[in-house]
C-alpha cells in the first residue's frame, strides 16, 4: 500500500502526491482524452460538441457522486458540513456520478438531436477505463478494503492502515498483527476491466445501439453486487444494509429488460453519423 506516491520538499513547504488523487486525475484525463479521440474516429462525433458534452457530464457527475455520498453518509456530513463543498477527492459515490452525469447526457442528446443509445455507447468503454484506474488508486490508498480471509490471494495491508484500524476496532487482531483481507478493489478492477473490453468489442462489432451500454452496466452492477459480500463498508455509512443490494438488483433487472427489448426488435436502419 502506497497512499503517498511521492513527496517534494520546496522552500515554501512539502507537496505530497497522494495515490488516490493521482489516479483520480489519471482516470479523468485518460477517459476524457480517449472519448474525444474515439468519438471522432469511430462515431464521427464533432470535437466541439464532444468537448461540451464531456465538460457538462463530468461536472454533473461530480455533483451527483458527492450528492449520493452525502445521502448515504448523512451523519458524517452533519458533523462535518464543510466536507459537503470540499474539493477533497474523498467522499464520492460512483453511481451518483453515473446517474446524474447520464441524466445530463440525456438532456444534451435532446439538444443535439442525437441517438441516445449511440451517444451512450460511445462513452461507455471510457467510463469503464476510468473506474479501472480509480480502483488502482483505492488499492494503493488502502480504502474500500475487504473482510478478513484465509484465501491465498488475501492481501495484508501495513500496520495502522485502514484495514488494520478496522480490525483493531473489531478486536480481531493485535497492535502488531494485520490479518489478510479480500482485495475487493482488485475484484472490482478485474470485473470492470472485463466489462470495458466487452464494451469496446461490442462497439467494434457495430451491434444494435444500446447493447454496449446495457451489457456494461449489467457487468458493473453484478460485480459490485457480488463484491458487497466481501467488502467492509465505511463506518460513516448510514443507509440500511439492504440499500445497495436492492439498488443494484433493480438496475440489473431494468438493464436486462431493455436489453431483451433491443435484442427482440427487428433490425432497423440507423444513421451511424452523429451529425445531422
């Protein structure tokens, strides 16, 4: 675990490069640059419109991710109200960003008069890439860790890491012993990486619009639903334990329903060019 990747000592003070913040920035950079290139190359979507769409969706995605985190950890934010508007990289919930960013994208689709499914198919693989890089940051930071395990691939985090402090709080270990835990960050990373490759492959095969998006979301929700069995939720988590299982279950059912509808429709003529 390397929560601090590097330190630079300048005359005015020390600057630290934190693993999570660095990989969050890397995830945004790669996703944005990738979708700008991919949109023009594979979907003939103009750079200008794409830049506006990326900016709007990222902005609303950040607001949505913070909003859902506030909802799920309300007690913590009541005690720390300054965190609501903090620019700190902590305190974001992935699906809040996906949902509000997606809603902003749906509004842009109407303004641009584009095909909604083709628009989302263009962005989906790079959403996956972004999540993969985020999980690398989580792993190095030691957050989002798993429950104790005796499996051979269990990970032993350093003394006084977040996992160790949790174990001490549960009286399951001692001051100088850290038990192995499930690498839940890597579980999700591997699952989402598979979903990302699948999304690129489906776009390459030029499947019916929407199949790429729905297939990826099903993979993402299934991976996160399974991962709930192995992950330790933050101490600040205030929502009922059944919130996420129901949330992911409903999303999976909705995606399967729309996927079945798409697969059941007869092929119709679609304009592969986003420009009207």
